[in-house]
C-alpha cells in the first residue's frame, strides 16, 4: 500500500505541475491582451477566458481547491488501477514455486520443509498455509479452523485494496457536483454586478466553469467503477482458487501426527 500511495502522490504532483505550467502562460497572455487593449475591448478578454485552464484559474479559491481534489482523485484512481493489475494476479497470490515446494515437502512428510518454503515466499497463500501447519499438533479440525480464519483475513486484506477504487468512483462525481453547485452560486451572484449583454456572456462562462467539474468527475468515476467491478470479480475468483488449493494441499494432514527427528526438524506420520 505504501507503493501505491507514493505512486498516487507522484501522479498528483505531476497533475499539479502540468496545471501550473499550462495555466500560468495563458493567464499572462490574458493580462497582456487586457493591457494592450486598455480594457476597452471586452471580446478579446472573453475569448482568452474561454480556454480550459483559464476557466480553472478563474474559478475562485473554492473552485481551485475542488479541482485539486479532482486531480488527486484521478491520480489515486490511476495508481490503484495500475497497482491492481500488477499485484492482484495468480502468480503473485499463489506462486507456482511455493505450491510445488510445499506439495513436494508434504509428500515426503517434511512439515518443517513446508514451513520453510512458506517463510521463503511470503504472501497470502503462504500465510494461510503457515497458519495451518503451525497447528498440526492440535488436530485436523483445528488446522481447518486456522486455515479458514487465515483465509478470511487474507481475503479481507485483498478486498480492502480493491474497495479503494470504489471509493474513488463514488467521490469523483460528488466533487464534480460540488464544483457545479459552487460555480452556479458564483454565476448568479455575478449577475448582480453585470449589465446589458455582459450578463449573458458572464452567465455562459460561469456555467461552463461549473459544468466542467461535473464532466471531469464523471470521466473519473466511470473508469473507476468499471475497473472496480472487473478487479473485484477477478479477486473473488482468485480467492476461491486459493482456498481450494489450500484445502487440496493440507488434506494429506488428516490424521497426521507430528514427530521430531534427531536434527530438530518436524515431520508428520499418518
């Protein structure tokens, strides 16, 4: 999770830098046009104010804060999607080398070797198997309970990572709606000071500022929800496969009795 937080932070900083780099030159250009025209030609300023980044820059303090949160949410969504595709896959959760080593050790009755294999390849499957192997002396029923409890814990850990995508998908449209509401408040408040044809221009620009946030919120929410649905279903299948594989591996421990050899290693006998 630390890696995904670092990735999200890097992406958020990148979005912020891009915003500053792209917005400031257009703001300076707008000021230059206003200085040349002496403030006498409103159409030139109006045309410069219609660019996307200038609209963001003119959205006020609250509007800019909302845009920062939208960019941060988009960065977190992208980072979580990348993290899910890199980590939630079969070779990461159920490493084939771990399965082969544990199966080989159990076939030879070498319980210590199976535990060493789990320690050498940490992960969800290794944690579940270790919970079962450490309770072999208590009986097969206790082994099954330990494995079931560990499987629930590992499944919850895995699904917590996936649920962050659902959180991003829910927050993004709410941030867009917040931007729309605050933008409409500013729009109608600004009409009180405008006169004549300037009212229509001001209202149109203010509404465009408000609707941009809604559009971007939906653009973030839709991919986040789609990715969440896909990743959740994929993770559920992997969890079921992991539990099935775990029960298949430990079934040889039914009726087993743990004994210690002269070297201090643990073995089991049927």
